[in-house]
């Protein structure tokens, strides 16, 4: 949460009047799941197209007030039978002409690696239900921010993030690009 607040403060200080703003981990061109045994199953009669409009992962995203109002307007006229909330959000947003923006520290489906250099930037991550309290303590610990301060701290954390996030077999959390932000 502290990183989200820090991000939003930076955003507001750089722009006057944020409009059409929707940010998170973006799924682009994701196909509907057609396997009946999946909890994400969407039958053809409900959604016949080969891919969904772009949408953000449900773990967390941020929208500006005008986007929230547009989404609400869309829900009043669109078929709300799509029960996957993040997909339905994408359908509504597309109908209203709003596109999501990718942010590297909004996680995909994977659990972020445990390291202070990751906590220092993390905004969302999946799979932390059992360890959320210790994760919060680590994320708000002043020592975490101390490790990544200054030139050497930034260099150290960039190297650690690159080693943890840029492995070819490591997926579904932050992209390798997040190591260099």
C-alpha cells in the first residue's frame, strides 16, 4: 500500500487533472477459457469472440473518477452476464473508449519473490494470503527503504531484481522490465 500511495502522489504531482486513467497489470488479447471444468469458463453463446478486450488483472488496479463514472454508465446498458469481473471491466471500458495502461509493479498472477528490493517497488502481488502480515511488516520497515537508497543501494537493488525477475523460467509475477525501473 505505501508504494501505491507513493505512485499516486507522483502521478498527481506530474499531471494536472488526471483523465481517462486506468492502470494495472494488463491482459492483452486474452482468449476466453472454453474448458467447462474451469471456473473461468465462458461459453460461446455468452461471448462468441476469440479474445477479450484489454483488461487489468483483478489483484488491483487504479482508475480515475471519470473512468469509474464511464464504467458505471456502461454497466447500465451492457449485458452483465459475464461473471469475471476484470473481463467485464475491460468490456465496459472498451465500450466507453478507455484503454488500460501497463504498470510493471502491478503483478500478474504469480507471487512476487521475497526480497526488500522487490518490496520497495511492489504494488500488487498474488498468493500472499498466509503471509500478508509479515509482508506488510517488511514493506513498511524503514530498513527496506534504506537498502535501496543512494547510488550503491540503487545499483545493488537493480542487480538483485534483474537476478530474480529476468530468469527465463520465472513467470507470472513482475516482468523483467521491472528490474530496471
